[in-house]
C-alpha cells in the first residue's frame, strides 16, 4: 500500500536511527521490484538491515531517495519509470552498490 512522502521519510529515519544513523553507511534507491533489486542486484542477505516502502509515484520515491543521498547515503535519486518503491539497506562487505 502506498504511503505519503513524509510517512516514508519518517519510517526510513526511524529505521536508520535504530540500526546506525550514519547516512554514509546506507544505500538508498528506487525500483519497480525492490525485493529483486535488494536480493538480486545488491546481494542483500537475510539478516541484513534494510527496508522498502511504496510511494504514490515515481517522483515521490525519487524525492525520498534524493533526501537521503543529499545527506551522504549512496545511491541514485533519478526518477525511473514505474519505480514507485524506495528502498534502503545498510551496506555490508558482501553488498554491491
């Protein structure tokens, strides 16, 4: 279910705060299929710290990603077609950007 931009920002900030709030330790991006992006592309594993939320639009998802990349997180904030999900994960030695 889609959430507002402010709700997603709050969810991500709370989650990152609980699991290490240095934004440079995180990667944030957008995707149409966040599970495939996390586990396939980024090599995310069970037990890693990460989350995703569905925004109301590709633009809102990109705006959330941009907020965190401007704070130092890795990632891309460019709007992509059908990428209504924004995701974040805490980088680990096995994850790929």
